[in-house]
């Protein structure tokens, strides 16, 4: 059974489609472009919109953009022949893009987002966030009446002073500009400023999402983040390998909740504003996440030394706790608690593998 068709995952999507605070009717008949559509968050948003089409007959035309048509067809097999779904094969770092039809909304969720990619492909990581954002903002300018949602990251805050509380959208910590690892947070910061520049100079409507650390059954097989490795080991009933003390303090958010948060920002967010996407009730250190994942998967936690490539991709940020109050003021709320989210993720992925 494909993870996208698992009853537990579908039930979570269907519950969000019934979310009474979301103005679903404003999406009726519109066209939406989602970059990074085969990634963890982008693919979940595609699933959510297509499920809304099925349950509410909204007629949303979903244009899913990704680098590999083969990967796209495997991920979206359920929707591949649907006339309201279209996959666009495009590497955002290429100089020439395929012609695109005007859309009402753009969700720019494409970026390398895992440590190994930061270590191996810092140039491409920076380009996908800055150069590609410029291209998409230019398209939004040409198309007129088009809103762009830029999916930034909680990493853009950098390292906050010791003892800081949960970060709000006006906070700004330090980032080491001498490190190539900063390709990700600096790229996100620069792209956010570019959104503000296009708004100020050309009137291009944009909003910004800053997700915290996400997890869920749509995590990709190439995801090298610690939580993804923990989950894969738990799915295989193998020991979970910790390669640090795991003292980093973070907020986490289940992927369907995060995808729902994107829609709240897209449809209700104020132009030019940024919104944290996080669940303060799901606050935990990396070590605690490892222990909870091991418990959910029926395995144990062991320790090992990281490789040089792994160390090069590690974030130096120790405090990554985001305050979601601003997003909650739009009507959003997290639905899936951490323990339940980890258990569901492991069950869905384990049953897909055993099928």
C-alpha cells in the first residue's frame, strides 16, 4: 500500500478538508503552482488539495513542479491521470525554464532541506532559495493578481542568545557567514528580503511561512535529517543511532498540520508578513525525539560517531523553538500530538514497506 493511500494518512487529510476555519470556497476553480512538490511538505500539500477536490468538488487545478518526472509519477500515482493534476518537470537551478501558464497562487517549497545536501550541494541550496525565488516573483509580477507563498525556515532566525524564549517573527539571531553550511539559513533570509523588495517596488503580493522541524509519513527516502534516520531505523526495528548528545531544543510539527498551516497563510495571511509554523506542545530535544521514536517503533537508542560529511551538514543552532501565536491568530491549530504523530509515521511507513 502506498503511503499516500494509507487509511490513517487519508483520514488526517480528510479531517483537514472539513476544517471549518479554512475558506475552501476561495480556492474553487483556481490554479495553483507548487514547487518542491515531491518533497515532504510540498507533496503533502498536493495530497491535501487533491483530497479537497474529491470531497468538495472544488475544481482546483494543481500544478506540481519537481526535478524528476519519474519520481513525480511514483509519488503521485494516485492522481497522475486526474485532469486537475499536472506534473511539471523542472530543475529550478537551470537558467531556462519551461513556459508556464498563469496561476492564482504560487507555493515555493523547493529547496534542499537536509544536512547531507547542505554539505554536498551548498551552491544549489542557495540558488533554489534565492535565484529561483526571484524567477517566481518575476512570474507573479507578470501574471498580476498572483500571490506567492515563500516557504522559508525556522533556521533563518540563526542562533539566539542563551535563555531566549520561543522565537517570534521579529526576532533575529546570528548566523556564521564564513561557513558554507549557512547556505540554507542565509538563502532563506535573502529570499525573504527579496519578497519584501518585490512587494515594495512592484506591488507583488507575497507571504512567508517559517516551518519548524517537520516530520511525518511523507518524509522522503533521501532525507538525511536525524529524525528521518530515526524513523527509518524504527520502521526496520533497528537500533536508533544517535550521533551527538542530542541537546538541541526544538519545536516539531506533524506534516499534515504544517500543510494546513501553509493554506492558512496563503489564504488568510497579511501580505508581506511572515508566520511561524510550529507546535509548542511538541517541543522536545533531539535526544528525546530519538527515545520517543524508539519507544514507538519497539527498538532502542545507541550512540555512534558521525562521518565528516555528516558533521559538515550539522546545524550549529542549539535553540530552535518557534512561537506559532501569529499563525494561530489566523485560526490555525496543531491537531496531531508528537507521540501520536511518531506512531502514525512509523505504522504507515512500516506497512508500506511490508506490503
